[in-house]
C-alpha cells in the first residue's frame, strides 16, 4: 500500500471540499466523494458509502456535475473511507481514442441511461 511519502508527483490540497463522483466504466454504479488532493498523476478522495465498488479495474472520476470533465482511473490504495487513485495514462503507440470513451460510452451518457432504467 502506498502512502503520502511515496508520491511521485506534487499534490495540490484544497482548503474547501470539492464534491466529485466516481462511476463504473460500464455505468452500473456511482459513488459520491470529496476530492482531497490532486496531482498530474492521481488523486486522494474520501468516498461516501461502500468502497467495495472501487475494486473494479478501472472507473471514472467525474469532475463536473454534467460528466463532461472526467478522468479514467484505477485504484492504488484504500484506507477506511479514503482512497488513492491513479489517472490512467495513454501508452506510447496507443491511439487517444482507445483510452477515452466513445460517444456512447461517455460517463454522462451512461449515467443518463442508468437513470432512465430506474
């Protein structure tokens, strides 16, 4: 498990709470959370509710209420309700389109489809 002493990138801590959401890549789950700090490579979040869904290989960090600003992430560590996440980076030779959702897979589209199912 990594802690704050093993960070590779400088972090920005916030004086005020920044509410964000996590959402499964397939759009089947969503969790409210608070962004505690962020860097170029990842972030520390405080998750509201169960953290079990974070065991998914990848998920989205939705930075805006509309879902238009987001980062694809993977879990690094969990400590109670706090979690460290790494932003998934594009690998050399990989097309940008391969690492970001297409129109049908965009987080806001999945969230809207999920809401319609309810």
